[in-house]
C-alpha cells in the first residue's frame, strides 16, 4: 500500500495570511510576476477569485511527476472556463 501525500503547488497573488508558510499553503508571488508568467504561457490553469490570481504552473506538475509521484489536479469550474476559453 502506498501513502498518499498532498502537496499544494498553486501560485497566488494574494497576500500571505498569518500562520501561513510559503510553499506549504501556496507559492506567494506578486500580481505583476503572476501576470508576466501568464503572458509567458507558464500556467496550465489560472483564474481570479476575489480580485486575486491563482494558478498551477506546468513546471510544478513536472517536478511532482519527476519525483515519482502522481499529480492530481482539482480545477474549480470557473478557473477552467477562464483557462480553457470556455
């Protein structure tokens, strides 16, 4: 039996909250950095919630897969509509 490990690999432009640890809850970046990464096509999915950006970078998925783990994405329907152009 294999152990299931949950890893958060989502980037966000929202400010860090008290008690949060960068890289544990989210990868915290500036809105400008997030928008630049979107323009460069680095995200598999991204979207906006309460005026803050959230998204998953392809490189984050690659790191998980290359470490021998299985990456499972859980998209919010609104985010998928933005990312997929639906």
